[in-house]
C-alpha cells in the first residue's frame, strides 16, 4: 500500500523527516518497506530556466532551423539553434541548459550537451510541452507569460510538487489502516505515546446542503444481510473534465492514473478515508430506481473491462429497474459508468458483507481497490460521511448541484465489540506492568472507549471498524504495539524448560532420512497441496468422488487437494527438464487428502522421484543412468536406516507404474516403487524415464522399532573372504542363495555379496553363473583353515542339494 507523505500531513501536522516517521510507523505495526521520492514532473524541471528570446534569424545553412540568442539571466546570452516554427524574438520560453537531463514519454533519460547543428554552435534547447513532461503538445515551443524574469527556475513557475511515498507492507488484519486517514490515526496514537500531542484533522462536511430535489433515485435493498448499509445521492449539472493538478498529483504519487474529475474524486476519497464509492451515470439508470439484489444463476453481465461474465446466484448486484449495473463492491458495468457526456450522477457509498465480496471477487478472478477494502471490512459508520465528503469534492472540481437527499439504508445498527480487559492478563502476556493511566491514554488514542473500571480491569467498547480487535488478547496486542515493543525491558535471567521427546518423533525421523537422501545427491522439494482434478483421469488408483474439493478455489487448476504425491512431483521434473536440468533426484515429505463418504482422511508420505543419470558427467567416472535397481537399493537403505528389515516384496497394485514392486511388513504396504508409465510422463511433456517411490510414512511411523540401540566393540580378529562360482538354473534368485547361506551358517557368516552374473556362451541352456563372496568372522578367536573349510563345505553341500547348484 502506498501512502503519500504530503497527503498524510493534511491529516496530522508533523515536521519530522520521512525516515523518522517511517520508523515510527514500522514500530506501530505498519511496516514501511521503502520510501521513494515523487515529483509531479519527472526530473523536477531541474536545469530548466525562463529565457527571453533576444534575436531570432534564419539559420544560414538550413531552411527549417532558426538561430536565436536567449537571455537566461547570465552576463552572456546563449546561442541556441531551434527548429520550432513558432519561435520569435521577444518571447519568454523554457530553456534547458547544458547538463540538464530530460525524459522521453517512455521515461528514458537524455542529457543536453553543447553541439554544432549545421555548422552553428548551440548551447542549450528551447523546449516544447512534451519535452518537459508538462503535456503532450509538440507543435512548437512552449511560450511563457511575458512578465516572468529571465533566469527564474521553471520548477517555481509550474509549482512542481515534491513528495515522498511510503510503501507499507499492510498485513491482512489491519483493515483500519487502508487509507491515509487510517495511517494518520495510528501515527497520532504513536506520537501521543511519545508525549507529542497532535490533532487529527478530518475533512469538514459542515457546508453539505441539498440545493434542490429535482433528481430523486429510489433505493431498495433486497439482500440486507449482504448489504447492511447502503447510501446514495444525486448530483446534477456537473461537467466531466480533467481533474485539477493538485488532485492529479495526489493520485499519481500513489500510482493511480487520473481519468476524469468524477472518477478521480471517488478514487481520492477511497484512498483518503478508506471508503470505496461508485458513480453511476444517472441518465443510464432506468426507472430512476436502484435495487440491491442477487440475480439467477447463469445471468450474463458485461463488466467495464469488456468481458461478459456468468453470474453466480450469490453474487450481489446493483441493478436499476431493468438491468444489472454493477457487481457490488467489486467491479462496475460496461454501460453504467461516467463518460465525457455525463451531466448527472448517482453516487453510491455502502458497506457490503466482506465474505460475500471475497467470494464474488475470487469467483470472477477480479481484484480491485474497492474489493480489497470491502473484503477486509471497512468502517460502516463512515459510509454517510464519506459520501458527503465525495459529493462536496465533486462539486468543487466539477460544479453541479446536490439534487437529492441522502438515501441511507441502515436497518440494523452495528454495535461496538464489548471486551473486558484484566490487568493480570496484561502483565502476564507483556511481562511488564504498564501503568493504568498509560493504558487508558492508549485506549483513547485508538478510539477505544473505557466504559467502566474495576480493581481487576476495565470494560471496553471497541469500534466496529477494528475487525481485528475482538478479544482480550487483541486489545493487549494493541496496547503493546502503541506502547512500543522496544520499551519492554528484557530480563537478564532467561528460564527455559527442556522437554523430553522420543528419538522416534516424526520430525526427527524426517530429518534423519532427509539427511541421508541429501548425502546421496537428492534435493528436497515442497509441492503445492492444491492441484487440478484433471490428474485423476491419469490413473485408476483414485476415484473422482474421493477428491477433497476447495469451496472457493483460486482457479480450476487449484481446485482440489492432492490425492497423490506423484503428479506435483512430475510438475517439478517437467519444470526443471524444460530448463536443461536433465539429471534429477527429488524427495518430498507431504500429505495426500481423500474423501471417504463423510470422512476426510490425511495420509503422510515420503516420495522419491529420479530421472536421468545418477551423477553429473565427469571425466573420471562413467555416467550411469538411474535405474530400477538403484531406486530399489535407495528404498531398502531407507527402511534399513529406520530399523525395518523384515519385509517381503510383491508386484505393486498401483496403476501409475509400468513395472514395480511393493514392500510389505506385517500385512501393511510400506512402499510402492517402480517405473512411471510413459502415458503419464507424456502428459507432463517428460521424454525421459522417471522412477518413483511412494512410502506410506504414516504406516512406517507405527512400525519403527522403539527398542534401545545396542553398541558392541569393533571385532579384534580378522575377517576372511571366500568365493564360489555357482552354476544355477535361471529361475533361482539371489535372494534364495542369500537366505540359504545364513540358514547354513548362522554364527560366523557375516555377509554375502553377489559380484558377478554371467549368462551366455559356454553355459548349458537355462543356466546362469553367479560369482558370490562370503565374509566369515569369529569375534572371539582367529579362524583356522579347518573351520573355514568346514563352513564352505557345508555351504557347497546345501547349494547342491537344495538349489541344484554346481561349482564351476
């Protein structure tokens, strides 16, 4: 939100520099993110002075150029070559001296330099309107008032306004500060706490009068719950024209482009007082009646941007006797606004239900200055005052007469919020005792009325416009921010309690596995939990009816909660691969969401996504693609790190894989992993193979063993390795070889490793060769050859009997 310092000073007379004021606003909770300078004319006409053309003759070497001498108040007149057809001796003109910076209409800077034009020196430039940024005229040079003294800075002649603009990072709860008046109100409270008493100056409406009642427009509100207060009046015989410079400069300073005096006046009051207004061309209101109501679902309405929109049955509309004119609190209609031919208007000021406006704005993807304020809640008691303020301003700059009484629909007055504030609660939350008189002073500066006082606390009436202050803790927060966080003393002694937590807490296990994956080259991602329903059709794992739908989605692409970790992850892979990042290893901890009849279910997951090579290209290492076995090893290492080793594998039942496995334990699925179907990756424009693993993290947390870790000494005695080259049937798996080895020797066999597989020439049909190494170790004694040979003999015998193996 932009706040003009000059504008702010109209409400509160303060002589502080902008930096000091910005610091106070930040202390008050209105964080000033930056302060920028504003000039009503870019460059501020620095270096532009009034000159008097002394002589003007034809350029000796050019038909369309003039050679002039110009007095700019210095001892020696300047010789300037000018191409304007209207330049003549005796004129007072604006002159840009050497070194002056001018700006093009597009804002590009260029500097006046001494030069030669067709052989004649030129020491400056006589300027046209557009070259100075004072207008768009370029037919000739700008001729000034003849009474001006040569050498006078043009910044004084044209009264260039210099301003400083605060960029305030307004938090959503501070609806009361969405205007210059609201910021000034906070500033006054902050100054008072620093013993600086300043009055808050508000625009007077005491001279508001109804000149006649020649144009009455009746108001009917059919949906009072959506429009608790609605005011309006008519102004006739006005003239639509450009706004005066002072008004234009105020709007330009805060980034608003002036349009005409009527629209500018409503925008001015919006940013001045925080009350949105809307001006309708009275001649376009049929039946001289305004009706505030909803329309049937599917009704068509064309807004100011020229788009035809389909209305929802809950959209509140401003209508006349025949047609809709405006989406209430959001956007005007194409055929009801003010034009250059408008001579009378109906001026609207209202309080619309914040929830209704927010839903309508989101529904139609519209965001305006008006909806921004209505959504957060404006001051319902300020509606009529703002209307009269705007009416008087329009009369001042557009003429005309107020030709109707104020129509004010306000059937049920909104009461102030009632809160009882206890002293004990203040001291407990703030940690420091604040004097009662100080608290009362702060309350008064914030328009909070103290209704009664007792030994334990005080009863308060909170203004309705303070929508963020409805509880005792909210009032204490207000006290603290005005009193000043920096004024709270910090204790020298800090007390803290140490909580006893299990090493198997969810976040600890996530950190443990996250560190393990990061060390393997994985990057953690955090995908959006909102996604598109289009992804449901890519897999039969989930039904459309299971989707948890968002009631007020930002868009159709973000209208349901995700049902799978895969598709948002594929979006991340697609985004990276389209930017030449082909080798990707991602992991994510997150949740999926499902609707099971009347129950909503959240499940925690850990997902892995791999594509491309295991490592980046390197001269010392051959590149190896991420394949199914690499993913399988990564999955098993994660389970092993969590202490889960007793698992069995089955073909996966998930529809997203072209091939994959499911690891189970105690009849629970722990993880599904495999190669993602090409039909799915094609939908995301991914041309590489993608590997995916989906851990049921909620299930894993229940199975993580809670037994104590046991430590043992590193063995003092050496290990021994022996190898077998086994000739086996193709149907025999390494798992069978592995398990049989540990069944044969449970005590001294420590590890078994498959280091070579051979199929092909010189082997019988249906056979394969496994090269297997065995690690044997006794932790108490050094092994003898006799012991080792006995173990290897037992292994050989069992392999021959049970697996039909032969030694090669």
